[in-house]
C-alpha cells in the first residue's frame, strides 16, 4: 500500500538547510519514491501554519519509505536538515484502491 511522507519545516538556519537540499536529489533518486511537492509558499486554507516549507513524497510501501529514511546516505545528509530546520515529519498510509 502506498505511503506518504509529509514534512513541515521551520527554518532555523536556512544556509545549512540549503546544503541538505542541494544533496537531497542525489540520495533520493534511487529510493523508489516520488517527490510530490516541495513548497515554501503553500496557501493556508484553515488555521495557523507557523512553518516555512512543506514537502510531500510517496513510496510504494512503508518498508521502502523507512529504508530510505534510515539509509546511511540519507542519515548523512539529514544532519544538515536537522541543523537547519525544526521538522515535523509524518508517515501516512494511503487508502486501499476501491473495489
């Protein structure tokens, strides 16, 4: 079942975050996932959103998503994301296809 990784970021050191961003695609390209959105200007439809960026990715299943997030290559570049942004990250299970 498809899963989605949704990250909401608040920059604390954007220059450091940009180092992560510059290396992200090189690590992500062989993950089996798809980058669905990366937006620093989402339109808030309801409520407060005190963040600077939202990122959405999809993966064929939870194992592939966690495999990517736990991989040594991703953990290495994630150091700059962690240092450069306060992040809320969610793994969301998709709905089964209608019968």
